[in-house]
C-alpha cells in the first residue's frame, strides 16, 4: 500500500539539513527571500532548515506542523487495514462496528482511517465511504472537522490525487445530505485564489462550480451558501477570459450567477454594497447588462422586497464575504504583517508577498480583494494601534502602488494621468522607479529627471492598464460613498485618509491621485444618486474629524504641494474642511503635525486613534516590552498638537470691566494652582455681585476656556482611585465654579447666574459637561447633588437632559474610557428615566469596554434588562459585551428568558448563542421549559432541540415532569390560545402542537443513542393523555410519537412481555425529519465563519435509509 505520508504532501525530493543555531544565525541574511511567517519563529530547540526541491528555504517548524497530523492519519489507516484485510465484507463491517463501539477514541480512529483511505486509495474510495457512513456515530463531524483543518492549513501541500479525492468526498457528502457539508464547500471556495489562472486553480473552480450546479436543490436550502457562491464566482468571472477553455468556464459561471441572482435575489442581498461593486465589473456581459436594467428600472421583478440599487448600496458588506476571497495562506500572511511586523521592517515581507501573489498581469485584480479585506476585516486592537506594528495604511499604500514586476515590465502611475496605470518595459526606467518605498509612480516626478519624457511615454514601452488602478482606488473609497455613522465603522474609512495624510510629504503625487479620485467619484459613480454619494463622502470626512483620525483636514486639502486646480476642486466640493482665506495662524498651528509624520508611534498617539468603537479586533494577544513585562495599555485621550506659547486673550480682555480684567490677567499669570484657585474664587464672587453686567459672561467664558485648555487635555480620573486622590483631582481652578454651584440653593438668583456662565462655557468647550458629572460624583462637597446636572442641562442651549447627557457621555467615551466606566453606575442610578428609555448609553459602554472593566462598570443596575431587545440591532461584539454585562450580575434567568420570544434564528445568532450557553448552566424550571418550547418549530432552528437534548442528559427526570405538566395543561385548555397571568407567559403563547413538534424533533435527535428519555413513565403517561383527547389530524401527524404511548399501554396491560426501546424511526418520520444541530464547537471552528457567524447551518437532508445520528450539541 502506498504510504500515506508520500500521498499527502511530501515533495518527492525533500531533504533535511541539520544546522547548528550558530550557523543558522550567521546565514540569516541568506534567508531573506523567504521570511519567517510563523507566529513563533524558529523554536530554540528546533533550529533547523529544510530545503525543498525548488531550493526555497522554510523554517523547520513548518515541516513538523505538516508531518505530525499525517503520521496520525497513517496510523489510523493502518488500524482500519488490519481490521478489514483478508476477511469478507460482512466480517469487515462487523469488525469495524465492534471497534467503534469500544469508545470515542476508537470511533475517531476508524473514521479518520476510512477518511485517509478515501484520499490515498481512489480505487477503494466508494467502499470506504460506504463503510464510513455506516460506522459514523456523530454525523461525520469528525471527518468534517479534519477536512476543514486540512483545507485551511495543508491544502497547498496536498498532492493532486488527494485534492481530487477531497473534491470527490465533498460531492458524495452533498449527495448524502451530510449536515455541515455546506461549510466544507465554502472552505473549498475560499481556496480558489483570485487573479490566478493556473491549471490547478482553474480545475478547482470548475469542479466546485459543477458540483454546485448539479446539486442546485441542495444549494437553494442554504441562504449563506447561495450568497457566498454568488460572491465568489462573480469575482472569478473577471479573471476567466482569454483562452477558449476559460471562455467555456466563464459562461458556466455567468449562467450560474444569473440564475441564483434572479431566483434568490434577497438571499444574495445579504452580501451588501460589495455586490454592486462586483456587478459593475461584469456589467458589459449581455446577461448582466439585462440584469442591471432590471435592478435600476424594474427592481420588483427580482423581489417584491427590493426597492432599488440605493437599498443595496446602503447595506454594509459583512466581514465573512470580504474574507472569503483571500485564500487561508494569504490571510495568514496579512494577519501576520498587521500583528507582528514592525513598521520599517516590512520590506522583505511585502516583497515576498508581491512575488508570491501579485507578480503576473492577471493577479492585479487581486489588489481590490486585498484592499477590501484590510479595510473591512483587519481592525487592530488599541494595543496594536499604539505600538510600532506595521499600520494598515502602509500595507494599503503598497497594495495600491507597489511597482510590480510583470513579465519584465513595471506597473506605475503617472501624475496627470488620472486613474491610469502603465506597464514600463524599459530596464533603465524600471531601475529608476524602484526607489520609491511603496510606489504608484509618485517617484516619476523626481526620479525620471534624467530620462526624456517622450521616451517614457513611447507606445513601445508603456501599455495602459487603468482598470486595476481604478478598481483599487474604488475599493479603498467604497465604504465612503454611502457611509452612515450609525451603521458603518470608522475603521473602514480610516485607511484611505491615512494613506493620503502620510504620503503627502514623501510622495505628494499619491495623495494628489487619491484626492482627485475622491472628488471625481462623487458625480461620476452614479449620477442619479450624486446627492447620496456626496452626503456619504461628507459624512466620512466629518466622522474622521470627530473621531480625531486627523485633527484637521485643511492641511491636507490646502497643501501647497497639491496642484492649484485640484485645490480649487477640493475647496469647491468640500469647503467645510478647507481653511479660511487668511491662514497664517492655521499654518503655524499645524506645523507640528507635518513634523511628526515620520514618527510612526507619536503620530498615532497624537492624531489618529480616538475612535473607541473601532478599537477591538479578534487579535487579543498582548505584546511584551523589552524588559519582559506585559505592557499595560489604556485608552489615552487625544493629545492635540500644542505650541508651548502663552495664550493670547487680548481681544477678549478689552471687552471686560477693569476690575474683572485685572483678575483674569492675574489668573493667566498665576503658575501656582492654589493661587489660581484664590483668583478664580474672586472672579466668581464678582460675577455673583448684583451690579455685574451679565452680557460679559460670554466674554469671560471665552477667556476661561482659553486659559484652562490644559484641564481638558489630560486624564481626569487619577491612576489610583482613593479619597485623597479624588479630592486632589477636583481641586482645579475651573472646578471652583462647580463648588460654588453646589453650595447654593436653586431658588437663589446667584444659582442661575452660575448656570448661565456654565452654559456659555459649554458652548465653547463641550467637555465641560462630563467634567461637571465627574465633580458631582467624586467631590465630597457635591455628595447627593447629582440632580444639579439636570439644572445645568436645562440651562444649556440643548435644553434637554437626555440629549445633553448622551452627548456628554459620548464625549467622555471618546476621551477617557476609564472615566466613562467610573461614571456609568452613578448615571444609571441618578437618571434612570433617561438611561433606560434607550440603549444608547449601554451601546457606548459595550463598544469600548474590556474584560477588566466589566465588573466595576456593572454597578448595581443589573436588573435593567429592557436594553436586550434594542441590543439585537448592534454589532456582534457589542451584543456579546451586553450579555457579559447582564450575566455578570447573576440575574435570575427567568427574568431574562422572555427575550427568547423576540429572537429569530437567522437574524439574532449572537443572542441565541449567549442564551443557549446560559441555559446549559441552569437546572430547568417549568417556566424555562415553557419558553423554550414556545419557539416556532423550524427545521433550520435547532435551538430548542439542542437545549432539550442537553437537559435530557443531565436532568431527564425533572424535564420529563415539566413536559408532562405542560402537555396536560395545554391539552385541557380550549383550542384557542389564552393569555396567562405572568408577563413572560403573555409572550409565550404555547400550543399543544408546538410541544408535540418539538418532542418529535427531540425523539428523532435521540434515535440510535443510549438515551432513554422517552421511556420514562411521566412522558408516556402525558402522551397517553394527549392521544386520548386530540383530533385525528394530530394523531396522524404525530403517529410515531404516540406509538410510544401505545407500547407503554401494551406493556402495562401485559406485564410479562418486555417492552422494546422507544426509539422508533419509521420511513415516514425519517423522510420528514429535520437534522440535529451541529456541535457547538464544530460550528465555531468552521472556516467560513467569524465572530459574527454563529447561526446554525440551514441544511436539511432526506434519506431513505436509517436516520443519521446528529452531532452531540453538548
């Protein structure tokens, strides 16, 4: 028999060369062409290198990761062979079944052994698959997990025979209706590389397409599979042109996509706005041209729910679609660069990536996929953002403009040739162009001075390739066009503005090209929606300034390095973000930002990252500093670029009375905090005098706002929170106004004067609001005075407590997350009417909070569960954060469980996952069982079946009693639904038919297991009771279920006869049975899902044989 190891992945000429650590370090420079992409590098005890037949060098840890899994598979295959060799087929089946019954490890061993035989011995594949279907007790989840692992980690190293057999096995699983095979299908599609027209890639694309076409009915059962297939093949159509073989494949792809788009448009609608982007690329194909006419002029033909292209463009694209167009290998490399590579040390990694994936003319279409992935999927954590790790904008700058060698040519872009890219074939010009760190031809204006312009543009040397460059820029700005702050993330639009910002000094032509594209895309993207596009771009720029990605846009838009014509266009299109006509002061203030552009770390801390809701990602690993200690990271407020110069308040001083003017000057000159406090108290006293001119309050507020700018820059909350530190923190001169306010009665006229002063300050410095909240919370002098904030809110121009409170807490969230967490419990306690009427404040908290802050943030308001319904519309992470907050209070589950009635399995997978995990920890009460059974019974919704199955295993007696009680109660009620007393029961309109449907599903799920739940007396008695009084329709529909009660009745009347196990599975029941839910761990490891992909796979199957056993959802 052929060795499994040889079959799987070993190249035929693999040679091991052992090197000492010293020798390896000496030769490190020779390995630069293949950088170490492994997360841990070459381990200290395995410093060895392997040389492949092609001569490339790889770390030895890659080899060990390849060898060990396949050694285990070979051992499993040996076990199967020893059991089945030299015996008849029947004896072989008996031997396999006997071995499987010994335990879970033996079951896994046999399944993996048969799986290995299928891959390595095509002649035995059919028989091995038949044996696998017979012996598998977990719905083939073991094999599915192993297939998924190999596809994600080892596919590129598999031999052609194994690849062919993997596709064959998937086809067989689809034909058999194996639950979970749709996930494997999506992983296969992820392995189809974009921009790759090599024979192996074309073979995989064609085989998967043929399978999807043949099994169309199976495809139509899964909305996610429909959307993922359309997204994948719409993208691949662009690559498949030219040769006749590719034309034939392209036509099959066109037919496949058109049929699904026309028949299942609303399932494809879940793709979001990137569906429009892909359809734009194929719009000239006749079939898609007709589809575009229907989308624009007659959208109702596609679906009654579809109102037009604007509806699609306003829907954001989920991460899973953006990620599916990068192969696992590409994704690993990109994530490595964005989490491990230091800024300035990325060249060897980018060069390797360039040669590996972007070195051919066809591969240029991949740049759009890379840009969309980085913008929409790679959202670094705060810790990474504040470190010296390679930023996203640098990778995108490289993806847009890296000069790429294409068949001895070089792709560049020329200033003045908007949206165009050229292929330079002159070796001399190529040599001069490669001096730019990330290219895009900005170097042409400097580095081709010695080369004749006419020579550069000779048709023999330059070939236009404007499509790739234009599409890359569109991919970068795509989320800008219909950006909505409520739905979209700042992280999606941040890279574009930072690429322009950081390129302005070293490569102004790059910035000019992107700014020109941004201006021209507004009227030209879709003229009919120009107003919406203009608003989207305006929203993006406004959000960028609000979140302090850049403090100001004027230095970018009005930069003298830009062409006058471009600056004029920018001023015309976006006057709000350009500087005023007289800019001497503006230029002086912004000078430090230009100086910091080359300082990666300080630039990030000072100007870019004040967007708290975008501060989380899947990467939770923590960097270590040079001393080996874990570096503590906190969310720091933005430190604005400030020149250390005296504040000029001269224009305001001239408008003040002499006495007040003198005091303000003393306040300005005072360097001692205590002295400033004394002067500030004198100012407050003068303001409270009866003869004070209140028209001067506005001027005084302007002076105070300028003088106390430093108060609003630093952190408010002390590092260590003690009574002494809190009192010291509220000893600032500005807080004297708050102290005087607390000492007054609201009826006093002086009280309203101080409120007017604070209102004027609030107009000029909105941060004063949360500073007042902090003083009222932290100061002993303000104990019990939190209601003063309501008076303050009503005195402001907003005039509304809710609006003012939300704006102040939002400002606090952006400046200081620790302070937000400190204030939150008091805010919920003191203003319950304002905080409970909407989930806005809770959304702010869960968007930025980390695990260490959960418990102190919870405070004492855990019983406020009205937010849970509102939270269903939030982002996945924010929903999980909300549930963590609620569950941290040990709230009785009976209080939360009514939300179950609001949850739909397709729309709310996050909440269902959290609720399922919590229910699994609880002993079931009758109310819990009732709420669970009240869910509508749907074959794709496995929530109820999953939790009932778990309770069967742990609390079978208790569950049986509860179900008996509910069956008897509902059977005795009139057939019309009646509202019950409890508030939760008003939601839970439980019917007898619902209970029976769920019990029938549970019976099928427990078939062929050792669980004897349905043999318990309470269940059988209840079924007898229901059968005796229900109508014929129910008796017929649930005949298999009621047959259990008949057996019980027979066994009761005839004691001597033993009753057989109540696990019936008639052909009728098997045919209509919905399959059990996937194992929770299995669904979590699916390659086609991320943190937002927790909903069950909507797959069901029909078999004439015995029902396959579902995976244990516990």
